[in-house]
């Protein structure tokens, strides 16, 4: 649970404030479309997010997704 909260806080710190509904939860996936670009995050932050189970969504090239 701590990793989920930490990941969402990190993404939120870079998030566009005009995004009304930044999350989506479907079958076995959780997506965060937060109006961010992958380049908004440092390599260290991307590694940390990956360690927490959130990877850049290559399918839509927008936001992060987790299967945990």
C-alpha cells in the first residue's frame, strides 16, 4: 500500500492540475493519465516508479500503468 501511495504522490507532483479524472482501473490494470510526459520525470524517478510497479504506458504513450 505504501508503494501505491508513494507512486501516486510522485506522479501527482508533476501532474497537470486541469486533469479531472486521472485514473482508470480495468481488469488487472491500473492506469494514471495525469497530463504528464515521460520527460517530466528524471531517470531516477522513472526507476523508482518502476520499482513501485508503475511503468510508462507504451500503448498510449500517455501516463503510467500498473498490473500489481
